[in-house]
C-alpha cells in the first residue's frame, strides 16, 4: 500500500516540477520584456525542488537563470534538493554523456593508431 503511495507522490512531484519550470519560464519572459532599462536586476523565480509545500522564491539575475537552463539544471533554493527520481534520471543522462565522450575518445585514438601504423610502414 505504501509503495503505491510513494509512486503517486513521485508522479505528483514531477507534475509540480513541470508546472514550476513553466512558471519560471513565464517569469523569465516577463523579465526579458522589462529588463531593458535596469542593470543586473534579480528576479524572484520559484524553487523547482518539487516538494509539495515548498513556496520558496529564489533571487536570480536573468543571466544566472539562463546559465541554469543552459546547463539543464533546476532552479533550487539553498539546501533544497530534487527528489530521488530526478537524480536517478540525471545520473542516467550523465552516464550516456560519458559513454558518448568515451566513444569519441576511442575514435580519436584509433585514428592516431592508424596514422602511426602507416608511418611505420616503409
Ligand atoms: Zn524548494
């Protein structure tokens, strides 16, 4: 019984985080329109940890927010953390990226080896 509750709780968390990401995107849009005449202002974004009772605002400059988005990282208040599910997915993605980098490295090494072999041949 409790296992089922955990699962639906996690789903709710995910839905909530999606909504928060959406809210922050709107804030960023609005800020982008107003940003022109102010220098390095900070904006109140929502913490995206997804905890149901989290109402924490996070002050970020647009540049800092864009940096997080570019890195595909969530907006998080100090000491807040994403749930288990999200970090597991993040880990899977990191491992995929590692595999990708390794494959590229292997290709490079193979090319280098071929070049060395050719040079060895008279
Ligand atoms: Zn939070």
